[in-house]
């Protein structure tokens, strides 16, 4: 067996079970790029500070580039007995270039090294998720552009409430996604500080320049407190929280579309490209992608809970428990990227069934609140208007008709203030036209917001 990098004080080697149980190489090899980047920056700094020679630095750089090349060509052997990505690369570098490699770990610990790698990795992941969020927003906005003027029932309590423009509804999801992207950017700002040089926990007496490595790796600044630097995982918790919120938004979108695709609603039809069938029922066409978006949100929430629970009882500073922080992050990122991608594909492959939607609009007295507003315009206090319209609705319910079917006489028998202009307020088309407040479903308002999104998202 090869001696461990930390093996000096040990007389016996670890058991196979312990080796298998404590390894992280099986998953943290995903950090190889960041690990190499960090090591190169560290070596440059060590050379500038006179801690290693320039030829040592150059040979470390060349060796690391060669290792990166081998990894990317599948020629690199990842070894479980070398435990994690850091020791795999360092040991391979020693195999490759000999003595100079042994100087690379000067004024560095795996504790600050792993966090440098991990912050760099999360930073890239945030950018990738942000791009996918934007792509989904674009798909939703395009869907809205294709469905100008379509009125749908708006629901509260999943009961029919008021008529809204389909565009308005789609843009609601675009707004949510914008906040999701904003949360990720906030998180990115806070995580972008460099732990490298914090070493094990206390810093070092060697003359390193942490500002140099921080700048080389595009961090804002070095982290100020070395103990905090190796203990902190709140950047991970924050990142996974942001992902969890995004996942919940996507789950709600999924639920909406699954419901709308049902026979009972029938408001939308997904194309075959985004549907799957049943192994027993030949007629079935299911909206599985959006069901799985809803389902996979559970994993993303679970990943956050794993991280929170992992950190809950930990004393300062580094504890080996923290090695468990990576898989939930990898899982969360992979899952959320998939959810965003497939939601966008679904959006690009659905048709809203305008006829079916139109036919459904008369049900549910969607114009009742507009009628109450009509009475307010006639100087009736709103509470009284509410009561008058409630009585009109009761008449409709017993006659199985709509508000617009009531004659002026019938309306006047409920309250004398009704006039023939009331019919300009009844029916869903009229009702939608009356909305004018900022942020409302009124067509001018929705058109202007749609225009803003087209500009913001650079849709051509
Ligand atoms: N693989 C370890 C992790 O992910 C790296 C840090 C190990 N540090 C230590 N002192 N054992 O946390």
C-alpha cells in the first residue's frame, strides 16, 4: 500500500472499510478544474513571495496542466486510496514532476483548499442556473406573445374568481423566476470571497499574499477571519435555499399545467414531444415532464434540509462531517438545471385550446366583482354593492343563467340604481376591459409589461 500523504505519525494503515467509508473521490472529482485553478494561483503566489522558486512554480503549472489534460481525456486514474480530489491531484503531481510538487501544499490545508474549490464551483453553477432561468423566462414570454387577447378564468381556492388575460398569468411566472435569478445573484455576491490561505484554521506565519490569490481567482477579497473561512457553509445553505425556492416555483408551474392538461380543464394540450404514454392503457397521453418537475422539487428541498441538518450541531472550525456538503449541492444543481430545461421545452410544446377555454368562460360568474365596481361608480358603498351583486348572483344560480342574462327590470328589482350601461360591465370580455390599475390584468397594462419583458430579455 502507498503511504498516505498524512502518514508520518501512523504505524498501521486504515482498514479497507474505513478507506471506503471516508473517501470522497467518487464524487468530489467533479471539483478537479477548480482544484487545479486554485493550485496554480497558489503556486504563483508562493513564487512571488519567494516561498518557492520560479522553476518550481513553472514545473508545478506544467504538471497541473498535464494532469488536467489527462483527466479530460479519461487517462487519469482516480484512486480511492488517495481519498479525495485534492490528494489525488497532489499525489499525481508528485508522481509526475517529483520534488517541486512537495512544495505546493506550503501554507495551505485541504480545509481552505476544498472551500476555494467549492466556492468557485458554486459560482459557475449559479451562472449556469441563471442562464437556464432566463431561457425559461424567454419561453414563457414567447408563449404569452403567441396568445394575445386570450381570456382565461382566474382562480382563487381553485374556484373561479375573475377573468384574466392568459398573458398576465404567464407573466406571473416570469416575475417569480426573476426573483429566483435575483436571489442567486445576491448569493453569488456573498459567496465570492476567498478562503485560500486560512490554512487549517489559524492562518500561517509564512509570508503569503492572500490578496494576490483572491484576485487571481476573481474573488472580491480574501475572507477576513481564517476560522470563519474554513467553518462557514452558509454560502452553501443560501445557494440551496435559492434553488429550493426556484424548485417550488417550478413545481407550482408544473401543477398548473398538469391540471390544465386534464380532461376536466382541457385548457392546454402538450405535443407528443413532451408527453409519454401508458404501458397498459392505449389511449393515455400524460404530461409526465411537468409531473416530474413537481416531483423533483422534493429532492431540491431535501438537499437544502440535508445541508441545514449537517451543519446544525457542528463546533468551529472544520469537521469531517462537512465533507458531506458536496453531494447535496451537486444533486441540487443537476436537478434544478434539468427542471428548468424541461419546463422551457414544455412551454415550447404546448397549445392552449382557445375554443375550450372560451366555452368555459360563462361558468362561475367571473364578472361579479366588476359589477360590484360598477355600483361603486354609481356612488354605492362597496359593502352594499357586494351585497346587491350577491343577490343578483343568487337569482342567476336559481335560474341557471349568467349575470348578463338578467334583464334591466330584474336588476332594478334588486336595486333601482342599475341602468342600461350596466351591460358594458357584464360578460368576461367587458369585465377584462375594465381593469386599469397598475399591475392589473387590463390589456394596456399587460401589453406594456410584456413589452418590458421583451426588452429586458432581449427577445427578437
Ligand atoms: N475531502 C475533504 C472534504 O471534502 C477535504 C478536507 C479534508 N480535511 C481534513 N482535515 N480531513 O471536506
